[in-house]
C-alpha cells in the first residue's frame, strides 16, 4: 500500500499519462498504446484512488468518460449523460458483479431470496458510441459521447450513413415527441480492408483498425468524405424518451426495430445468473472470429427497467450493467528482427520476429509482414515498438509502429538478394509485389512446399506424408519431385523418425492408391501458379489429357473456361521449363496414368457459382463442393455480385452477412440437394 505522499505522486503521474493517451486516441485518432496497456494504467489509478478517496478530484480520468470534443465541431450537451460501462476481465469479477446486483435487488424487495437476476446479453461492438436525437420521428441531431456530458455535433455526417433512418416508421403506433437512440458506429472487417486498399492506392492514410477508421470517418469536417466511408450502426440503448417505457430492456430494443432502427439481434440472449452469463461469454468467444466485425467483449444488462432504476449509477457507469471483455487482441511489443521465408512458388515472405507477447489468448512470437512494400507502407524498422493484432485463429499481424517510441538504434530493413535456403538470386518482376527465389526445385524450401501441395487432400490425397516426414526425405536428398514419391518403399520409410513398419506400410498403400488420380487432381498437384482446384478440373475437361495441355498455345489455353491471359501465361511458362516437362514424362514412365475427369451432366448447376459457409447438417463442405463440381457448378471461397448462391449451414458467419448485403440468394443443404437431383 502506497503512503499518502507516494500515492499523490503516482496519481498525478497516471492522470497525466492517461490524458496524453486519451488525446492521442480520441482527438488525433492515433492510438499510442494498446488496449491492454491503457486498461492496466486505468486499473492502477482506480485502485489507488479507492485506497485514498480524499485524493479523488473532478479532473481525474476516472470521473469522466472519453475526452473533450474537438473544437472544430460544435458541442452538444447530452440531455441524459452518456456514461461508459465498468469492465470485468475475470470470472471472479463477473460473479462479484452478479452478487452485488442480486444483493441490492433483494434488499429493495425486487428479487426473491433464492431468485436469480435476469440479464439481457449482447455483443460489445468495437466502434464509436453515438447519440441520435429524433423529434416527432425526424432525425434532428447526432453527437458523439465526448466527455459524457458534452459531445461533438456530427449530425451532417450521421445523415450520410444509409442504415440510419432519417425518419422513424409509424407502422404500429405514433412515434414519441422525443427519442434519443444510442448505439455504435463501426465498420465490417471486409469493408475496412477494402477502405485501406483504396487509401493505399491513393497514397492516403492507412487506418490502424476498424474502430480507428470508424472514429476518423465520423469526425470529418466534410460530410462528403464520411459519405464515402462504409460506416454502419447498431442501436443498443437510449437517452431522453418522451413516452412510457416498456417493462424490459429487451422489449425496448424490439420496439426500436419496429421503428426501422438497426438492432443487432446476433447472439442476443436472456441469462439467469452468473453461470449462464459465463456460458454465453464462452459461446460468443468461440464465434468471435466469424462475426465479420470486431467485438471486444459482451455486455450484460439487468433486463428489468424498474430494477435498473433501483440500482442506479456510480460516478461514471451504471450499476446495472457491465462489460465482460475478451483477452486483448492487440498488444504492444518489440520487433526484434525480420526474417524471410520461401514458399512453394519461390515467394519470399518477410516474417516479423517479436519479443513474445500475449495477445488474443496466445503467446505470439512471429507475425507475417506479407511483402517488402507492406513493410515500407507501414514504415516498420527493426527495433521498433509495434502494435500486434490477432483475431480468432487468424495469423497474427503487425499493425503499425509506435513512432513516438522508435529507438535511436532502430534499423532499416533491406530485402536480401540471395535465397536464405539455396543461395539462388532473389528477383522481383516490375509489375508484382512479391519477390521470388529463382532456384525452383533446386531450392529445398520450394521442394518441400511443392511436395506438401502435391500430396494434399485436394491433389493426390496421399495420407501419412506430413510436413515432418517430407522434411526428412528432402533433407536426406531422397525426394526431388513428386515422381520420387512413387518409388518409396516400406523398408526405407520405416527407418525414418517416428515411423514404424505399420505406419510406413500405410503411407506406401496410400501412394499406390494415388497412381490413378483424376486428370484434374494431377494437374492441380503440379502446383502451376494461378491454377487452383476448380481451374484444374476445367482444364482437364477441356483438354482431356496432360499432353494436350502441354501442347496448347496461349490462344488454345484461353479457350478453356475461365482461363484468361494471366492464367494462360502462367501455364505456358510452367511447361516451358524443361524440368517441369521432365516430371510429366517421368510420371508417365512410372505408370501414373490419370483417369479422365468426369464430364458434368447438364443440370441446374451448370455455370452457377456457389459459396459454402457454416456447418452443413449432413455433408462436409468438401463433400458438398465435390457434388457441385461434379454437376457442372463452380465453388468459390468468397461472396461477390457474381455469386449465384450461398449455401449456409449453422454458425454461418461473414459470408452469410455479405450475401444478405449484396442480395445473393441463400439456400440450405436440402435445397442444394434438390437442385443436384
């Protein structure tokens, strides 16, 4: 416990530091530290002030919400203060909150001695809080949270967001004279990525994350800029309301929906007591990566509005609600170095080596940097303090450096000129962003990746030949191409690490079963750049044999379905390399004779493009894809205006949302089966 003098000094230091970070985040839209570090500073300040309440003052960050409004935007005084929520990070904190609520309601006679509190549970969107005022059904004003008492007037900008009605519906009953709707302005992940691509192409500012982009977009002085940004809105609360309120929080949001206000019904849930709250928290956490937009936790609110009024408020937050936050998805660490990895096609990918940091529930030591241009665009130097992001199971990425904390000995990254694996020259074609090793199959790294691709399930489908075994076979110079796979024996495989005779026999049996692949699988296994599984099937059906494909010129290649100049050029360059032709000849000599690709029967699926999402009740997604392809349809991994149908199962995520947004028909497995048969 700090004594009075030490506490005074530490409080002064914390307040100054937090105010600086608030200014960077809320005023400059440029966060200077991660959420974890900010929460830690605020938590320390709250704890010291609780131990020394005589040191609490009105100017403390604990006594207000957010930061002061920008002077460039007019100020709006909130008729009802916009308070923030208290946070819970651990199970014990959540159970303590439930106990406090239950005890207070029992003392007030609002809950039986053995009853559980009913909570309304919802997602905590990671965006910018807003208050939208309607008078007689017309949108007249919108303001940011600001400091909780006064916010920034962003009415003109809010009116550019198409999901926010300018006039409320009166389908069921007259609208109230005054209704203040509160909610979150945010961006979908896909929209955010597209926005940053556009910004980069124009040489404009790249946003750090969707929340930062939403805040910066809404607080533009020119509404025409806001109109170009893909902002969205969900309502979750209210301020001033000039009508009798319903009995429950959930009923209030249902009423909002009838007025035409966007309400995020995804994962709304009514829970009884702390145990059900924790179950809800875990379930949402498992689905978090598939939502298509960022959330940083969930929110629990006492559902009974009369009970909410009994519980009331503390200085800066309601007693009847709490935010249960997920482990941080962003953290700050040091960029220790940048190595490069060599892919199957020779692509050189820079990889960040990080001082280990816990983010998104795991310890992260490496993160992809994509390519040299990405490093330059983000202005990353070795030695920088950097923000690292991890969302769900997505590969961690370095978001940005913290330029204010760049050390004097930081080093500029220079792409190597020689492959770190084989020593061959690294070259970069003028119109490409990727640098590549020129060593081809001479490069062990490319050889390993090429072999892993060839034995994968969608290619030759050879079970048991995993990464560790292929590493050993390449390092011992036993495998040079896929041709060598077919000469492997049980005796020699049994001598490798973690391989007994039974395992070796299973591998050899799987290799022998792969001697009669379909032509499409064989073409796909060759690893021709830009030729995916579907294109390989189309080529197989169009040309009928591997020799016809080898002999085809550019015009003949482009006559195949969905083969344009890029794909045709890639195929032609592949077979112009003698060592690739030698592989085709050697496969034939080994007796690897592909079966003709089944010709698709005329059906309702011909020429239709399908996207599969979620968990189907009977088929796996791969099985469904195989059925679609066999019937002449096409399968894509992303939804676009060209998509014919989205086949959605349970727990469908962002692809389903994208289909709804674009108006793409959504069907289930039963409808797909009926189309097939």
